[in-house]
C-alpha cells in the first residue's frame, strides 16, 4: 500500500564545507582536514536519508539550508544531486536562523521538520515519525544524547520558542522543555538520537559504518 500524500518539508541545517570552519571541536582531535572530510561524508549521507524519505512519502519536499557562501557551488551541486532545493540561513543568531527556516516553510504551506547535518543516527523512519506526530501535535522534538536536540518540527509558528536558548550546551533540551511548557505548546518527544561532535562520536560512527559494510549493507 502506498504512503499517503504529505505537505511536509525536511530542512537540513548545515554549514558550507570549508577548511577550519566545520566540526571545530572534532578538528582539535583529528585535524581540520580530516574533520572537513568527515563532515562532507555526514552531509552527503544525511541528504541520502532525506532523499529516501522523499521517495517513500509522495508530496514531501526538502531543502539544504546553509550558513556561509557557496561560492564554488559545492552545496548547490550536492542538493541538485539529491533533488533537494538550496536555501541560505538568515538571521543574526542561531535561534533566529533556525526559527526563520521553520517559519518560511510554514508560510509556504509546508509542515517543516528540521535536522542537523551531523545527526548520523537519524533514519528516514525518524523523519516519517516526526511528520506523523505533527498531525496531532504542534511541535515535535528528538533529543540528542548530549543534552541538545537533533530534530525539531512545527505545525504552526510559536513565538519566542527559540529566543535565548543555551545553544551548544548540555542543558539545551531541558531548557527547551521548560520553554515549551511555559508557552503551553502541545508537543511530543521522539526517540533520542546522537550526532558527531567529538572524537568518541566519530569512532562510534565509523565503527557503525564498518559493521554495516561487514553485514553486507550499502553505506552511502
């Protein structure tokens, strides 16, 4: 049986791949060149996951929303390869940029689900679960193991939700939960994910890829 039509939009939040400007915490352990190479792989893999969800859900669209100039067209080519639109992040703070991308999708008549490019544990099933949850709730969040969140989806604009949050801290999700409750938002929590920020995360991700190859799975 085919999947029902959806008016969802997956937004992949990313930085343009630049030496010394991506995965800076990881770079302190493995070097800037290795961090950049791993980041490119993570971004490519994330777009492949999004493309898989698009193939499974008729009507779903997606965009790669980047911070930084794409002067050499790398992000444009990568987005086009996966059938995904390219957009630029806009705003003075991370919260403004994130909220702006979600609100822009809502203005377009889309139900947005936004993910970070380094959420390597995310699957197409997680994206489908988020969109399904947003049929019944105004917001959906997938916490990350480091105390932040790796996915956020909204069914309607929520004023003040992302203002002054402790981005990059291990209390981000806890503070966000309190904010959601203070604002009276009907929200739901999805499964906990993990991303790659430090060297142990990298080792975990690479071990998972090696295990998948050993089991005969294709790792994109």
